[in-house]
C-alpha cells in the first residue's frame, strides 16, 4: 500500500510539473527556467567560501543545418504543388521569411542563451555574497565550441559587473578539455570508457506511446504527403523537432495550428526514455570532470588554490551523464520498469543552460569542518550520501564516495 501511495504521489508530481509548465516536455530543448528557488539556510557557524560549477551552453539555433535544409526543400515542393493546408501555407510564409536567419545561426548561441547565463551568474552572486564580496580569483574553462565560449563570456562578464574586484581567467583550450569535454577528439588526454546500458531497455516495448503523433502533425500541414521528398512520419518528426526549438530562437508561433504544447506533453514519457538511455550510456566518460571537481575543491579547501570559484562550460552530452554518474536526485537508480524511469530522471533537467553547482561551506573547525550543497538548475538537490543536515553533506563523505566513483 505504501509503495502504491508513493507511486501515485510521484505520478501526480510529474503531471503537475508538466501542467504548470508544458514546455518542460521539450526536454533538452527546454529554455532555462528563470524562477529563483528558495534556499535552505546554512547550519549555524558555516559560511560559503567556494563554488564548483559545470554548465551547459545556453539556448541556441538547431545543432545541425540538416533540419532547416530538409524543411526548406519540403515546403518549396509542397507549396508549388498545392499540397499545403491553410496552416501549412501560413507556416511556409513564416519559415521562408526566417530561413536566412536560421541557416546563418545554425549551432550558435542566441540572445536568450546569453541572457540565461547572465541571470544564472547574478543569481549565484546574490545567493552567496560571502564567496564574492571581497573579490578574488575565478577560473573559467570552456569546450572549444563557440556557443560554450560565448556562454562562458556572458557568465563571467556578469560576475565582473556584480563586483569589479573579482578577477576572472577564461580559457578555451585543448589543455583543459579533459575537465569540460573529455571525449572531444582534440583532447590529448582522451580515454575510452565502456558504455552503460540501462536495465529498462529489456522492457522498453512495454511503454510504446502513441506512434500516430508524427502522422497527425504532418496531416495538419499537408493535404497529402504523396511524392514529397520525405515520408509523413519523418515530416511530422521534423516539425516537432523544429517546434521545441522555437522559444530559444524567438520564433514562437511559427507552427501555429500544426504543433502544440499538448502534442509534446503527450509524447514526453516515451521521449524521456530515450533521453535516459542517452545520458546513462556515457556516464563513465564524465569521470575526468568529476576528478577535476574533486581536485580543485580539495585545493581550495587546503589553501593551495586561491580560486573562489571554478566554472566549466560545456554540453548536455556531459552534463546529463555527469548527473547520472553523481546520482543527483536519484538519476543513477537505473530502474527495470520503463514506467519508473520518469521518477529518477526528467530530461528537462538537462535543459538549455542547465547547470550543477556545488557550494562549499567552512565551519569553525577549519579544513576538517566542510559542508557541501548541490544545486541542480538552481534548486537544492539530493545526493546518494547520508546526511542529517540535508541539503548539506559532509565534505569527507562527499569526497570518499565520489573518489570511488572515479576509480571505475
């Protein structure tokens, strides 16, 4: 009975989150939520002194020009042959007006992406003023990809605007790839790790979802898909892929009457399964990032480093797996039942500009009296560690547990 009640409560919680903000169903395309969660006051006598961070780049245009090119070709042919519905013709007009912008912007950070990192940086500064108020050295590294470099620049510039006494060193280099994008082919320290497979995969067919959604979406835009450059299911899937990116590029409404938030919510649970496999598989590849977090934190604690913050800017392909490796909010639970996956991982947690922040607090006992708090996307998160002070954990427990993780 207790298990049944817990599952019902969890189901209601997920449903409420999607009802409150249907765009959560966009998963990794979800634009970073701008709300500011409430923080639990630190235990008496403890003050924050150091922050370790890993963040994904902010909102961007689509990651490849394939989607834009396919839609361009498709719409031109359908328009010429009169195979577009009224909603389809309206989409054709809007798409053609925006096409040059989309093709030019492929993979690049948008204004919204810049603003997201500004907001995250200012929120960090305001939440933990004791870390930053006297100034100090901040070290920031990024992958070699432009949208990550610009995200880093936005974040660091905002910190400087908050307090000009802060000294920031930014680096995007092959020398630092192991700590931010370890599987990048340009990483000279790159290693190969085994891929993991979640247990639910053996029963994945139990949760099939509605396979007709792409077809229904295509039918809203096209009177017929006969003789078009792609089949109806592929067309519908492409329209859905475009739709979830629109808020990030400032083109909401482009697919009005063709795709809706209700459609995306309808397919979310099945999509979330695919996301879990995607972040679960390469989790061991993020071991170098976790090692860097531990090494730099220890240096900040024992005084061999004067950094007040270490910032890393990379990709969802690392942040998501790192969430699993660290077991943040139960992401490492690996359930056998596909219907249980949504309770340990929700793909909107790997959204645009998603981030993990580890806040370190020093007590009166000095180096032997350190607590750590984990934030996932600005909200206090659970770690797979014992604690009588949640959301605070003893550094000794944190270090012991995660050092074992790095030895896999």
